[in-house]
C-alpha cells in the first residue's frame, strides 16, 4: 500500500484490528503517541503484543483481551504485572528478540524515528536493536503494516553503511505519523557512598586505552565520571547501551576509539537512553554509530576490541560464581539482555576483563540480606553461568575468579561479602563441599 500520512495518533491506531499481532522494539524504539492512542480503544478481541522495556504506562495493556509479552522488564512491566495486567516475560537474551519476532511475523510493526531527510530517509534514531531486518520485511510485505512515528525530539543518528544503514525510506512505510513525543528522560540514579566505594574499586581494573561497555545504573555512571575526571584516556566504546556517562566521557576528550579492531574510529552501540542533553549531543554526531544487536553483542567482535572491559551489575552471586541479574526472590525483575554476551566476550582474550559490581548486602523489610549467597537455587534464576565470571566487585574489594578452583572462588567471594555474613557463608561452603 502507498504511504498513508495520518493526522493523529488515534487515526494511526485504527489500523490495528481487534484481533491482531503487534510488535515494537525495545524501550527507545517505542512509538509513544501511537501506543497511547491504542489505549483509547475498548474493542479488543485478542490483541497480542511483543516488546521490551516499556518507557511509559500504556493504557492498552490494562484492557481485557490484550496480552503483552516482554523480553525485558522495566518498572512499568513490573507495576502492570503486579496490578493484574496480562504481562508475561519471554526468556531470551537481546540477540534472540530478532528470531522471536521473525517467527511471530506480526501483522503490524511500529517504531519511532527521527524526521525524514531531504531524500525521504528516516533515521532509526535511538534504537537499532533486533528489529531492523523485520522492519524492512514488514514494509515490503503487502499483507503487513509498518507504522512509523517521528518527532523532532528524536535525534538523527547513523549506522555504518553500506551494510548497516540504520534507516527506513518513506516508500517502505505504510502509516506515517508525526507527533511531539519526547524520548524517555532517564536521569542517572543518585549514587550513595557505598556505590562510590564500589566504583572506585572497579576503576582499578580499567587501564588507559581500554574499550568499555557499561550497563545502566549508579555504579557504571560513577565509573564513567571517575574516568572522565581522571588522568587516563584513549578509551574506546563498544556498548549495548549508550548512556549519559559515556557521553560525558566523550565530552571530556577521553574517547579516541583508536586501535579497537573491527570498529576503529567509532563508538558503537545498539540503543541509547538518557537525559535530553544526550539526545541533543547524539544528533548528527558521526562519532557514535548504531548497529544491530547481533553485531554489537557478538562475543567475537567484543573480544576483538583492545583491552575490553565490561561493567555490569547483578542482584546476587553464589559461592560457585553463578550470577542472578534479572530476578529477585523468584520474581522477574529485568531481563537477560546482553549480560552473558559481554561477560563471554570479555573472557576470550588475556588483556580483557569483566566486572560485576554489586552491593554486598541489601536492606529488606525482613532485615539485611547478603547478596553473596551459598547457592542461587531455588530463590533465583541463573542469568550468567559460573564459567563466564571474571571479577566480582563489592564495597569490600574485588574477587578475581577467573582461573580459580571452586574452593578458591568460594574463599574469594566470602572475603568481599558483608562482614555480618562471612561466618555463615564459610559454614555453607563447608556443607556444599
């Protein structure tokens, strides 16, 4: 069908049938106005939706006969689930979102873009992710519908042509909608002293000229700030998510992206989320390139980077070195994402390292609990297996686990546990043999 330019999000929402299948990308790819407009309808018979990391509370997900499958939970998914909405987790790392959606073959796909340029191309802006190929397939199929929402608030960003164009042409699009939607404003979490202590310890493992991957949260943000303010430099960036902290590292003149390997000269990422300043800085910035997640999260390409350092978090680590990073108390909290990909890639070269940063304990209504535990099962699900783990960092130091025996690992982890729990962890290690 020729491109249909609609005048309102409500008009675009009418393209979805009462019984239909709709897919959107992760977080920053969400067409915010379109998704909100779906909430104005009450005629759903069986609407199945697939996405990840909701950036708002979309009313459509509270409607009867609407089912939402998420590949990654954020606060909105958790709240909707707990309030009774049909929101369910699909276990999959980020790279597998692509095959999942290809098998699903949703009749409707929707994404957010930057405004069209003079040649009719719309940059995919803040998200390449796992959906790029399926967006093109959807646009080429006369039986399917590709909905694109664009706003001046979304930056025009670049891929790496010719293979990774990071854009759609207006001729591929079935329904084109202009709105004034703003990307999610994701400010850095306010760090506590304990987070600063962990970040300071982790920074010891980041040499000059390292290539960095950072996750979301207070600790990676502090690490980026420490590096920006420090004496080192010559860093590269190869990160699933591009953050406020990585922008500040660029702004401090500490990023050169030299001698990285496959992607010399560029910071590479697959999506970005942060404050408005980040989006303004990314607009038409050739130093940052957005590539599909199956490229960015490829362990071989990760390992090809010079002195690669991965910085991520966890909810718990057991004495075997198994990591829980997406469940708490048996409940889905986030998702697998690229956690294992970056830990795996960082373990393939002798000059690489992966840092798992977490507080040694957490306060709960039942009292203080250790986040170094004897064994994850059955309370938590393993996100990353023990053979991928390198360095675990708490406010009490760093446990360097790579190459250690099972016994040595347990001893090292007990040393970085909260002092209140060390004796019982030592007893548990003896009982585990």
